[in-house]
C-alpha cells in the first residue's frame, strides 16, 4: 500500500505577535510542522507498519519548506521520502489552491492508494483540504476517522461523530482525515533523525504540476480579537447565592 | 569549538523534551518522590524511544553518539527530573570495555530493559574522598573468592541486580596496583543492603552494603586484578561531566521559574522583578548559567577531540556544581516562602543540587586535582 500523508508548516503560535492595530505578525515566528499533521503521519505509519507498504510525506508551501531541519523533522517520523511543491504563491494559498496542488502532486507521484490528512491545519483549522483533495481526485473522502485497519483491500474505519460512531468500509484509493487523538505522534530517536537526513526529497515547482488555479476565497483581513482587561472580580465560596452572582457576571459578558 | 547546536542535536533535544513533557508532570515527579520509587514510566518511555541506551555500542543495542550531544541530553532530562539513575552509559561503557563476554551480556541485557544493572560499590565508612583507604578484601580459598567488608553511600545498590565491588589487597607492594573490581550479584548469600534515608535524590536510593564472606568465582573479576582504579580513571572524569549536566539542567529550571515568578509576583503595587535587587540576582544567575554551559560544553567537546580533560573536567565540575547550587539558592530567595514549600519545584532542585558538591569527588577534591595540575603546568 502506498500512502501519502499531507502536512503543513505553520508559524509557532508562541512567536506570533499581535500588533497594535490587531493585525497578526508572523515575522518573528519560527516555523513548525502542524501538530495535527504529525498525528496524521503517525496514523499513516501505523497503518503501513501493520498492512505493509510505504509512507511518503507531501506538502505545498512557500520557502519555509526548504528548511532542512523541518525536512529532517518530518522524515524522522517515519516516511521514506518527501514531496514538496514550493512556490511563494503557496504561502498564502487558500484551501482550494492547496488541495488542487496536492491532488495534482498525488497524481504525479502515481499509484497512491491512500491519502491521509490531519484533522485540520494548526493555523487556520479550516478542515477543508482533505475533503477537497478527495473531490478533485474523485476518490472517496471521509473525515473524523478515529480508528483504521485494512481488511481485504478495503479500509475499515470508525468515524467519530458527535453522538455516534460510524463504522465504514472504504474502498481504496481514498482520502481520509484523522482525528487529533487517533494516535499520539511518535518521538523520533537519534537513529530516526540521522536517517532522515539521507532520505530523498523531491522538490517540484508549480510548473511541474501544471500551475495553480485562482484563489476561490478573498481574505479581507485577519485580525486578533481586542484584548479585554481582567475584571478582577473574586467571588469566594460555593453557596447558591455566590454561584448565581458568578453566573450573572458571565451572563452580562455574553 | 562551535557552540551552535546542529539540526540533529536540536531535533534530538526537541524530541526528548516532548517525551519528558508527556511523561513527567510535576504530579508524577511528586508521587515518585513521595513513594521513594524510580520513575518507571519515564524509564520505560526512554527505553521505548531509544534514549535509554544512548551512548552505548550498537552491538549491545545502543546508539553511539558524541559526548557533547550525550551530555546535552542529560542536561535536557534534568531540566525536569531529579537524578533517578540515568544516564549510566559512561560507567556501562567501561564495564563493557573491561568485562568478560558473559559480564557484558548480562549488563547489556539488563540495561536494555531499563534496569540499573549494577551499582558502584567503592566508598567505605573510612574511605570517602580517600578512596585508597578501602579495606574490603577478596580472599581466595578452595578455588573460590570470598569478599568481606562494608560499603556505604552506594547509589542504587538495592535496585541493581549486581554490584561492582572494589577490594584492596593489603599485601600488595605497590598501593597503586592493589585495588580490584568484582562483579557481585546483589542477592548473593552474605550480602546485606540497607537504605540510608536522605533529604534529596528521593527516586534514587543510597545504601549501606555489608559483605560477609560473599562467595564468588575467579571469573567474576572485572578487568585486570590490581588495576581497578587505573582502569576506571576515565570513567571518573566523565562522571564529573554528568554532574555538570545535572547541575546545569537544574539551574536552568530554577532560573526560569524564578524569572517568571519575578514578573508575576506583585509586592508594593509592582512586580518584584522591577526591583533592582531582584534584577541583580537574575543577572548574576544568568551569567553563572552561561558560564556553566560554556565550561561544561567545552569540556565535552575536548573529550570528543581527544584532548585530555583531567584538569578541565575538575574545573568544570567544581564551577558547575557550586554555581548550580548558588543559582538554585537565589531562585529560592526570589520565590520567598513559596519556594521553600513542597508545592514548588525550586525546593526540590535546591536540595537535590546540593549533593552534587559531594558526589563523584567533593569540591575540595576537585580543587586538589585542579590545583596540582595547574601548578604542574607552570613548573
């Protein structure tokens, strides 16, 4: 089984600066692999380890993808190789552009049986890319996958819905998006890290995969909510009156 | 010497950090300390993720790496954890170098499963810094070897299946060639182990060991008879760096806690960090930490370059453990009363770092080693 697992580089939330006009600056931010994507890598690796096969990492983005430490980081989690579509246009790509480019890359990689995505990206968390890749490839696409096994060439997956769990049989090729708690991302050890530096990385630009469509969305602005000062109201005790007082304070704010 | 960490070192330390943060919550640490037990969950995670065997040869299931990276890992672990019996690679490497194939296999198999394998039984009631004064003997009778004596301050003796027992031949013409090491099962008849209650290092027991006619075989000798200390000299130098790493990791943690607290704690209507007396403390703490890191990393780097660290390891150990304690002490002063409570990890760090000034050579022994070496250089 050939599995492609998608990941996105996101700014480290600790380094995000909110400017005086509520705009958000990533200028000083270190880049890291999205936390949900590391879980997706783990899910892909576990499936490949049990069912046999290989896992390739796949990403599209700007020049941050060239960062060799980040390349080693993703490859130290188990994938045998990585494919990257690097173009500055992709730095601000919307979910449709991202899904389009990734779908084209999956076709170009050839013989991919399964695409695994995370629950959402760690920055925008639109939860769109996985579903859109499936649509573009005309493959079954299912999100919220909480468990997964392979039987008779089909995926047996549990889909975690709000009040119920669906057990699905999904023919492959398919695209799945896994929940954030399907597994805990693995810890890479020294051997994994040293080997990661030797694994192949295939770099494509947009021309290699036939370009990218226009944005389907128009972002007017991204603003942080204004910060409110703490009210510094302290209510001691647990009597009914005190709880009511506490509730009244909350109600007024909402 | 290049101080900037490589990408591989950064990734290794980030992964180790992640592992530590998953397992070692303050609650978990407190529980292990309260129960005086080793952090088995952490040890299991270190084994499972390939960290426990770092620095050991591949043929024994380990992952060899350079000294600098190895000690960076030790530092990283001790930013969160008090000493708990890891790392052991340095002493283990010597054991694997000196031991017979059978001894090597026993040790490697035990360590692979996260065990301490063996304790170092050297110190005796009358032989601490003066380790040449040991009186434990190995006597031969009817083809067997009998060990008699008393050992004290033996770290982990009651949780290690074996002991590396130092004995002395009182009749040896050359006192430098009178000490031998023996691989003794900790459960052999005649071995009695008692724990010594102490104020810190609560996850790692310290024991008294009584050896009463303990029968072992000739094959249980480790290395060459009579050359015990000469064989293990290198190991002692490296243990000094382990102390540096523990002191540095602990000091860094104490400093960070104190600096955060100084920003948050409001007295006289302002955060205490705005007072210059607090700023002075934090500034000197930061300088000490920087100097500790420089001295210790340089020493580890020298080891990797094949440069002798006989002098530099003594200097680094002396400076790091003294400064580590001073940083912890100042951190406690900044935290005030809350820093002295068990709710606050500064109190744990403070008591755990203190003993580093005595383990693996006291401050005074480090001065003794360094002083003589310095004078020799200018003779």
